[in-house]
């Protein structure tokens, strides 16, 4: 786990490493199985295992299971040399935060 800037959330959040992300993905899939198996349970309750896992691991009180699924370190590129925010992808050459042009 590492604190990094999330472009969708527009703030620094705990990002999961590869192993943690695999566990979160499995719990996310289990949440959808819960939806199939129980018709009248509130949406967030189906993803309680995922939310609890993320909250216990990071100490960050996330309430949206979908947000967790884009909080994976490997989804983003390296940090910008100028402002320190991560590039949006591994191959991105432009930082939208500061306008820095990355040389690959």
C-alpha cells in the first residue's frame, strides 16, 4: 500500500500493490455473486467484505466499492518529475496537473 494521487478522486488516497489488488478484485467479484444470491440486500452490504478489507488495510474510510477498484498502484505511471503526481498511465508523456512533458 502506498499513498498516491488519484485522478478520479482528485486527492491522495491509499493505493493497493499487486498482491493487495488481487485480493480486492476477488472480494469485488464475490460482491457481485452476493447480488445474484440476495435480491433485497442494500448494494453496499454486498461489498462489505471488500470495504472492510480496504478500510482495515489502509485506515481510509472508503464507502464506494467502485472507487477501490481504481486504487491500484500498477494502473498509474511513475511520478511526474516536476509536481510529483503520478502520470495517468505507464506510457503517458504529459502531466495534466503541471503540464510537464515526460521524456521516455
